[in-house]
C-alpha cells in the first residue's frame, strides 16, 4: 500500500470517529399529522413513516383511538414515543381512567406518558402546589415503572407546570429514575425565551424529551412561535447544538400545532429543515456530486490533512457529516454522512 492509499484509509477511519453518535430519534406529534386526507391513525402513521420520521407522539382522546394508533404504529414499525395526557391535580382521583388505560395499553413499549398539569388551586408556577403534586407524581412513576414506561412533565403555557424550571423542580422532589421533564421550545419562547443555557442546564439531569419547531425570535402569538422547521428567525439548530454539547441525545418531537395547510407538505418542510440541522446535505435527484449545497457552518477538525501534496485540503465536520474542504472551492470535494438518507443522497 503506498503512502497516499494508507493516508486515505486513516482519513476514512478518522471520519467515522469524528462524525459522532447517531442523530437523535425524530418523531412527529399528531398536532401536525392530520388533515382532510389523513384522518385515520393508519393514514397518519403511514405518512410520518414515509417522510422519514421515527414515529409519532399522539394526544390521548379515548381508548379506541389509542388502540388504533398503536395498531397503525405496529403495522408501520413506527414507535409511539410519547402519549400526551392531562394530569388534573384537583380531581379526587388524579390517576384518571384515561391514565390507567394508557398504562395498560402501552405496557412494555418504553413509551413516555407526557403530562400537562392543571389545577385551579394555584397560579402557574406556584410552588405551593408541590405538596399536592409530588405524592401524585410519585404514584404515577411507580405505576409507569410497573408497565415499563416513563413519565415526563410537559410544561405548557397557562398550566400550573408552565415553565421547564417548574418541571425540573418537581422532578428533583419526585426523585424517580423513570420520571423526568420535557423542554418545549414554543412554550419556552412564549413564557420565557431569555436564557436558554440556564433553562437547559436546569432541565438536563431529568431531561427525557425535547420538542422543536420553526419560530420567530420575537414572536408573540402561536402563528409566529410555531412554524415548520425550515422557517422562522429563531435558530433552532443552535439549540440542538447546545443539547449535543451537553451530551444529550434523547428523542426530539416536532410540534406543528395550528399550522394550516397540507400535512404532507408541512411535514416535508420540517423534515428537510431537520436534515439540514443534522448536517445531512440535500441535493436534487440525479445531479452530480458537485451539486451538494454550499458548505456553511462547518468547522475544521484539528490539523488533520487529507493529501500530503495539497496541504490546503482539510477534514471538516458538521452535525452528522464530515467532508474534505478546499478553500478555493465553495463545495466539499467528498462528503461522508453518518446516516445515509436514501433518495436525498
């Protein structure tokens, strides 16, 4: 083997190592999967699977609807990552029939019971409600453990658990391994939106799932705060970078609440945005290798060089991909993807 071939082998091995761990699982919440042509559970799950999502996260409505969604998910080999439910702390029996049905139907699936928490006895974020909430939440954690499930609080604007800091405060008190929190980008922007690093740091020890979407950084209403991932002025990719830097690699849900129009088109836009954020280059079908998108947002990896006869060439990386960069060119000469994406490649 000559020197150049040997070096090429080293570069390929280095590339595989530097591209890092697999990208997080990406699922679609059912807030964006239903339209006039996708009414049934089977149609919605088939749609998200076709577009490349790893699964779905529906809202609980009734036992039969959950049963149908689970059957559709099994048929499509799609995971039900989370099930959205209400936890009413004012109820005589907070562990409602809906919760007990969910515990039974989801048994053994390692899904997350996703609770938005309500009470009329306390204002949003009031810690005085912890006395009532913590024992109930410990009971939920125990029941979920028996069913092979996890519990994550879902901070929601206007609810008692409104901020991610509220959820983290409660998770620390509940102190169960299968009990954690959700970081919801749109709700964080709505009620806070100031210090992302501090919010993520507070949530991190208990962070089970994150929800994202496109948004405007200065948005006030939901139309501005919830958009497809390829739109909006807020840098959602930067938030994902911060999570990666914190070594968090849990599932990420796509929020499309209130986005009007065709579900397929909207979801495809967000999938394209997700792939770009993960560093998966997109090029039109049938085009030559030179048709890769311009290389922006890449960083050089140390002093690794790819060709001793051309010291200007360097190995650079971006989320999910590595490439050979020549400063005299706009595109990368070679691109090594962590996870191939079928027709997009």
